């Protein structure tokens, strides 16, 4: 089926995500405009259908919402991939956006790890704090069981750098989640 529906409620956030790795419409509403734009790009370039609604304590700040959306997105990906039979598993991607470049390499390994290297030249992007991108990516990688390496080696505009990173993650996921065989891509026989 390669689909999942995750609902998560805490005292800080209420999040629902329906994810379809086979594609479909993308609808995102977190209450954080720039973050909606980034998530829409990630799902679109991954080729995933997604319907995401998040309500969080934005009167405090966006941190809890962004991090918890990462957790829910990761859990949904993990559930949709099930035993990961036949997937390509490894992928990488480089995405330029004007003066900025993003590089992503990932492994759907079951061993969560994030390496994030991006020095943001601006602290905020339309009210979204640039430092929240690493929080989202860490929560996503841990919940999904991804080994995820992300770098933006250069760029002058934090919007361009961030958007290139989200697009690159999406494109790498599209490749890594693609079913290319029938077995588990591991010498251990399990991921």
C-alpha cells in the first residue's frame, strides 16, 4: 500500500498527516507560511501525496510545531515503507537555487543520524527562524530511521539555501523510496 496516516497530539501540538508514497495532491497547513512552502516542496519533489494539518503553540514560537511535524512526517514515512522490501535505499541529490547550493545524501537504514552543515546568513525567513530547519530534519531523520547528510556549502540568501535543502531531501527520497527489486537491500537481510 505504501500509505500511512499518523495523528499526534500533545499539550503543545496537534498534528495529522496522511502520506501516500505513490503520489497525489499535496496540502499543507501548519500556520507557518514559509514552513508550509518548504514542506510542500519536499512532498512534491519526493512524488508523495500528503495532507498535513498542524496546530501548535505558535504564541510561544514555532519550534514545537516544526519539530513535531518532523516527528510525524518521519513516523509516516517509516510506516509507509513497512519492511522496506525492494526499495533502492540509498540516494543523493544536489540542488542549486540561484546563488545557493544544497547537497543531500541519505540511507533508509533504520539507523537514525543527521549531519547538517549550513551556515545561514539571515536569522529569519519571513518570520520562520532559520535554525528550525535543522530541528525539523533531525526529528524527521530520527523518527523515519534515516541516515541523512545535508549541506549547503554556500549561499547568500537563507531562503534560497533552505528551499534548496528541502527540495534536495525530497528528490533524494524519491530515488531512495523507489521500488527497484523484491528483496531487502542489505547484506544483513533486514533494515
